[in-house]
């Protein structure tokens, strides 16, 4: 099975998810197709296995980096965001499988992908939950309750999420966390898929840092001065910078054109 997944990852990088084929995987393994079908029933099954593997790889990276980050909530959120970006830039094909264009004719089975696929947002909510419990959230609405300002259907959805995950957070903060979640991956998507254009930004990492500061502020997480944060961009590792999220990014993380 490990060899099947390895070849599947290679084909994903060279041909894209839509071009994935069990026959081609069998050919590269040097076996007949029937040998592969004994382990993987179909192309969709292989896609599901690759998706779960990629989600867990990303989730493990995020959890490891967050656990090693300083206790300050902003630093932990910055570490989480940097880990997502770093993994995406190192694994663009696998990232595209998770967050890019849906594969025609394929629907990921929720019962097999949800647990792995929510590891990053669960880590994010964990950071917020600790910050809320220790009164580290700034900009709390008057009366510490803005839930009544939410549209009724959204309020019901957020309440269901609170119950499903046994969250002590108020619904208004859950809403901000979800907005931050989508904002984080939107920022990563723009860089990975070259949506900024070829010469728009000298260093896309600096734009990402600014976005993370704004998203953190939206959630009430304030950056503390002179506090090192997690560093996980391409070609780098460990906590290393003080004022600001991190230092200059290597040339490989700069100026991705729309055709990259």
C-alpha cells in the first residue's frame, strides 16, 4: 500500500488529480492492474486515500509547530498559519488536491475525510479556547455577548458547531474563527496558485504576514512585542524572528505568476 500511495503522490504532482489512473500506477509499480485492485478498489478510492493522507500530514505538521510555539495566543496562531503556508508551498500538488479545483466526478466521502480534514481548524479553535479561558481575547463586544447580532440561521449553525465540538466559546467568536479559517486558506491559495500575478508583490510572504496580523486582530489576538513566533516557511525551521512574524523569504516564495 505504501508504494501505491507513493506512486499516487508522484502522479498527482506530474499529472494532477484528474489524470490519476490505477492502470498507470500499476504500470509504474511493474505489476498488472489486478494486483493494485486487490488493495485499492478504484481511482476514487485512491483519491480518498491520498486526501486523508495529505490532510493528516498537514494536520500533524500544524499540531507539532503549535505545540512548540510560545504560550502567547498570537504566537501560536502565527505558528499555525506559517505551518499551513510552509506545507502548501512545499507540497503544491497535494495542497491543490485538498483546496484546489474539485476533481470532476469525484465526491470525497465525509465519513472518511472529516476527521483528518478538520485537524487544522480544531487546532485554531484550541488556541482561541485557551485565549478565551485566560481572558486573552481583546475587543470583546459590550456585555461579552454579541450573539444576538447574528442572523438567526447563522446563529443556529454556529450553535450546532459549538455543541458538536463541545466549545466554551461564544457564537460570535466561533464566527470570527470560521472567518479567519477561510481567510487563512484564501491567502495561501492566492500565493500557491499564483493569483497575485507575476510582478504584483516583491515578497508574497510579507503580504501573508500582514494578512495574519489582520486575521489575528479580528479574533482578538494581539501580537506581543519582542516575542519570537513559529517559523515554518520553505527552507526554514524553528522560531527565529522577533519584531514582525519573520524575516525575508527566500526567492522561491516570491513572485508566483498566474501560470506558475
